[in-house]
């Protein structure tokens, strides 16, 4: 491509910029035709530059090209004058009309590219915001994620630990079988063997059972436990402490949960039983 300054105009040595061939005598001295030649030359060089960008698929630079503005009235006047002088089928008229059409086509493509980039920027912005929000949620979750556990080296007291924090004493009370459920902790209090619930938010403890428990498991909002005060029979009670029900009369042990099923062993026979926690029916395993 010949040297082309987008600000200063065109290179007249480039044959593609000449609308009139040798710039014939009919064009010389006619201000309108000289204007047409100047416009055509600038448009031709812009198209040559734009074509090169399109071939390189350089959409960024293509979007910045400032195309020649030819208003409809002036365009019509020049077209009419060229037809009067050279005829409607002349090369001058065809070249002029083709260049106008070409510039409009590129202008339309440029607007599409600009709109597409704007949409991409909006999408990327939205994705960036979403990514930042997700990262923030993860960080907040990590900083607020706390593990509660029984410290056997400190009289089975309840301890807690955040991901980036050091372990610290949470409740100076000896417990066993600690379970976290949402914002509540459930455990067997060692001092009296009762199942208790502790609100993490309020730090208020409540007794779930009046009787002594050897072990327990949770399924949903119900606690299943071995009642040591009733010959190690299997009981069910809600986490609110309401509705204690005996489910199996004989002594049992080894509670395990799998989904909605609770399994346990009959201490005397050694048989493994399965409790459907939805229907409370018991079957052999």
C-alpha cells in the first residue's frame, strides 16, 4: 500500500485514487468536479487502508477509521453532474457510485463491530463482577467457616477453629458425640449423660433428653439415641426435645446412618437391624 496520511488526504500517484483517468479537460476548472475528484481520492485511499485492515482482521483499527462524510444532497448533485457529462454508463459514474456504496458498506460493518465489542465489554464486565462476587463469597465463607470439635487433650471440652485462626476453647464442658447441625451443636454432656443442644448464635444450652444416652445419631430434625436409663432401648426425639418415643425395646448398640436408614445391632442376638426413619419400621439386615 502507498503512503497514506489519514489526516492530510491522499497520494495522487496512486492510480486507484483518480476518478477521471488523466483528469480530463472537462473536469479541470469545474469546482464541483474537482471536489468530486478530491472526495473520490480520499475515499479510495480509505477503502484501500480499510481493505488491508479487513484482510489482517484488525478489528480494533477498523473500528477507529473515520470515513469520509458525503451528505446525500452533495452526493446526488455530483452523481447527476457526472451523468450529464460522461453518461450514466460511464466508468466515472460507476466508479463514483461503487465507492459510495463501498464506504456505506464498511461504515455499516464498522458499526456492527463497535456494537459487538460493546456487548463483549458488557459481558466481560458482568463476568468480572460475578467473578469478584464469587471470590468475595468464598473468602467470606472461608473466614467465617468454623470447625467445632472435642479436644480430648483438654478434658473433652469443646473447641473451635477457623481456617486461618488458631484453635480456641469454645465451651468449658466435657462432652462426647459432638454433632454440628446448622447453627446448633448437639452432644452428650459427660456430667449427667443427657443429650443437649447448644445455639452457636446465642450460646444458650438446652437439654434435649431427661434420660441418659450412650450414643446418638441425627437424621433431619430427629435424634435417635440409645437410652441407658431404659435398658439401652432405641429412642427417637425431636431436636426441640419434644416427642420422645421408644422404637426398639431390647438393648442395642452401634448406631449408623445411611441416608434415611438407621442401622443398629441387637446386643443380645448380635443381629443387625435397619430402621426406616420415614416410616419407623424395623427390618432384619
